[in-house]
C-alpha cells in the first residue's frame, strides 16, 4: 500500500448496507476488516430498512463525486421496495468494484474489462493458482445468477473451457454435472451436489453459502461425500469466500488507479 501511496494512489471503499439482513452484515464486516488489514480507507453507510430508493440514489450520487472514494459497493439483496437494477445503474462504472453495472457486464462479455465480479474472479484465481488450466476442459456451472453463474461461465469461456450452464429447469442434471472436469456449484442449497453427480478426478468449486439444519455454515456440495472422489475441492467456509474479499481489494486498488 505504501508503494501505491507514493505514486499518489489512495484507494478508498464505500460500503452501503440497507436493512439488517444478518448474512449481509457478516459480509460487510468482513469487507471492512480486509480493508483495515491492508490499509485501504473504508467507510460504511448503514441505512435503515425503510430507506427510500430516492435516498439511496442520492447517497450514491454523492459518493460518485467524492475524490477519496474510489470504489462503491452496495450490498445485495436490497429491501423489496428498492429496485436493484436502478441502484446498480446509478453507481459510476469507474467506481463499480462489484462489476455489476451493465457497462461493466457488457465489457466482461467482450473480454475488455477494468473489473471482474469478485466471486467469479476469485474462483478463476483459485483454479489458476492450483495449476489447473480450463482450456479444452468440460466446465459445468450450476446456477445462473447475475452475480455468480452467468459471469462465471463467461470467465471459464474466456479461459477456453467448454462451458455448460445448468439451472432449476435443467433435465437430467446429474448426467450433465458428471461430464464436468471443472464443476462450479452456485445454487444456494446445502448438500445439493452429491457424490453421484461428480466425475472421478473432477475439480469441484463450491460457491454456496448456506446454513444447514444445525445452523452451521455450509456450501452447496456434500463435502464429506465428494472429497475422496475429486482431484481438488474447496471447503466452506474458507474456500471461495476469502478469495471474493481478496478480489474486492484488487478491484478497489484498480479503481483508484483508474
Ligand atoms: N451479495 C452477495 N454477494 C454479493 C457481492 O459480491 N456483492 C454485493 N454487493 N452484494 C452481494
């Protein structure tokens, strides 16, 4: 960070949280903690659940103009009376460290981007750092959200994978997932991916963040059932989650450079 500051680059992150969703609170705390650990200035804007869309948009417009704020992140989900699309559109694309603005989504599509969405980028970093090359491999993404599934598929495609996206209407799901050399689970249901759905020697990446019946944090994959069958697997917690935060820090520094 000193090296960046010597060059006049001072990253600053504004994190907005609306309402009191307990999971969002944990995520926001982790993001602020990471900033503090590496010396990035951060500020939290915690707004009550009754905040109007107009009030939130007004805050974003102010943050867009402030020089010491290089990155703006509005934690999702938002309360139902606020339109997420409108809010994400209000964030200056150059400060959009989540890469959720349609301009940034479009740039990712054509492979010419400033930011990548944090979770899919973290998954790609994990794959790369583990010495795995997706080129030519069967990559199956289970889940088609704008935050993870869709951009994840695009990044695997950029890395020359043969990519399939599965979702709730996919027929014969296990048949498709069993083809995967690289399987990314982003479903949001505990123990959704079981051993019979995984090919021997596959790489399994678990993006899920669920609570099981005992209230314990767990992913989408039946870790105990799958771990002896695959070549590599990420645990929950401690797998993709910390990578997401690391990519947010990277994007915040990048935003300050821009
Ligand atoms: N909610 C769940 N994941 C995310 C994320 O990566 N960014 C934001 N802003 N909200 C989220």
